[in-house]
C-alpha cells in the first residue's frame, strides 16, 4: 500500500488527508495525481524519462511509433490516421489529450477506450517505479499510455503531443515518423511568443533519418533549421505533397478532393468531416510510410473518422455545432467552416479559459456571428461571462449580448429563443463542449 499525505496540491507531512492506492477508484487516483506535484505543467524530460526507463516502457522495438505535434489539429490527425490503419487491419494504440468527459478517452486501443481497471493497473505500476520522483498529472498519464501500449504489443502507436514537443513527456520515446500539423501562437508562457520559437519547440519531436510530414504551409525557418541539423526527412505541403478540392460531381452532388505526391496520386477522395489539411498530411504519411495500404482503405478510413468536439453537429433543428477552438488559429478555421451556413442566422455561445487570448479568438469569429452569447465556465481557470463581454470587439458590445452564469441556463434560454432554421455554434474550450453536452443530456431527461 502507498500512502501519500497532501494539502493544497502539495505534499505535506502535517496534513491528515491520505491517499491509499489499495482499492482506490479512478477518480481517487486522478485527485491524487493533481496533488503529488506542485505545478500542473513542469517542462522537462529528466524525471518522466527516468521513471519510463525504470518501467522499461520507452523502447517500442517491435511497434511503429508516430508522434503528432502542432498548435491545432493533433487530435483530428490522430483520429484519421487511426481510422485508416484500422481499415488496413493494423492494431493501433492512440494517446491523446485532453479528454472531454472521461479520463479514459485519452487512451484508445483499436478505437476503444481502455477501462478504469486497466488505467489503475498502470497507475499502480508507475507509483511503485517513481518512488521519490514527483510527476505531473500529464506525465503520469503519458507513462500510463506507454505502459498500456507495451502490455499488449501493437502494430502502431500514435502519440499526440500535449504541449510543444521538445520538452513534452511524449518525447521520451523515439518515434519512427512524425507529423507537425500547424504552427501558431498558444501557450506563449511555455513555448515563446513568436512563431519561430514555437516552431523550434515543435521541431523537437523530429528524429534523424526519420520521415517528418509538415502540414503547416508557412513553415518557420527555425523548424527547417532543426530538420537540417538532425537530418530529418522532411515532406512539406505545397512542395513534396499537395491537395486540392475538386468540383462538385454533377451526377451525385458530392464534392471530393485529390491528393498528389511522388509516391501516390489519388483522385476523388471523400471529403472528411475532420479538417482537410490534416487529412492531406495523414495521406502523405501513409503513402510513403505504408505504401502497401490501398487507396480504398485510405478513402474508407477518412470517411469513417470522427472526433467529438470538432465542428460536431449534435442537433439539426436548429443546427447545434460544438467545437473546442480556443486559440486564434483554430478560430479562423472555425470561421471559415461556418461560412457554409451562409444565409442562416448564426448564434455563438462562447466559454473560454481566462489564460487564453480571448480578444483575438472572438475577433476572428466576429465577421460570421450574428448574435453573441457568453457563458462562465465552472473551472478555476474559467473566464466569467463579463470578462468575455469585455473581450468582444467593440462593435459587438450591445445590450442584446446574452450573458449566462451556467451552461444549463444558457441552453435553457437559447433553446426557447433560437429559430429552428438558425445555427448555434458552441465553442471556446474542451470544458465548454463538455458542459454543453451535459446540458443537452440533462434537457432530455
């Protein structure tokens, strides 16, 4: 049995609150993980790498490892790659973050979330191995993923970087290939406040003589410098591979797209529900890294791939969309997608964390939103509706802007006032999407 005493999130021998790993449930474990390290984020690999080595879970000799980094699009990239690989008959483990509802969502094996019991078994093993070493919540979760994926050998493991790349816990594993999706500003306090600094951090996942797919069209020089220094085999969108939307098929009314590289050319691919730029990066990797995977498996995999909270439609009358967009780069993409609803009145319901660039995100969406609604998030980092109102572009600060203390109240009000022909986009954070999903569920009971 392990006993660790803590108070206010930091170990404290004088506290009377103790954690016992014996028979602990998953929610108790998660509370424990938040308490054993003094900070939520602690950049660096020395501690987590040492525990990983003690566990023997950093060497995936018989498994192909793909690491995915980027400001946005990491989760959707992993989901589409996972779907294609499963169509091709490969066993696949995926580690992603954050989750929306259940911690288990962070670990998928063959497109199924792992069980509480599996996670707890991994946590117990890590707790023994770490001994005197303090780990963050994310580091513990990353080690759990690696432990789960080594327990039962898999053909492929996909690791989604949590923050940056170079110093992210996922980087204790040498990958066989990498994808970098997009490079923009977010988490500036950790990654730097220029795209050059961010690019250098994300380039840290690349390895010598390993394939690196770059889906960012405006690549920072810093990333190119790192790739050149280590000898990574870079394939850039717009250079070594490209993609284009095709005209609508007049016979069936369907739109498709084409992919082209020196390794493969595919016409008439189905347009996925997930972002097309990330789909192109996935196809670029598959075409070169797994050339035996057929066009049929690629097309089917893309068509079947989904991920909650990524322009996810959850109602049809009115159309209700959920999106986790929480930085300017993601907000610009969301605004572009909302143009598909031209002619309809678009309502926004936004909830954000106060450490995000609220003003920039709201400004990106201002041109496509007809009516604003703002909601406070029930989270220590959450911004209140008033803070969001003050961050709105001045032209949007009107008396009819809805401000709500809770998501339940927001949905109760909007459900009665929005026309069945309108569109509601709920966005701003993973917490916002989770709260809206819960509110929708509550309204049906």
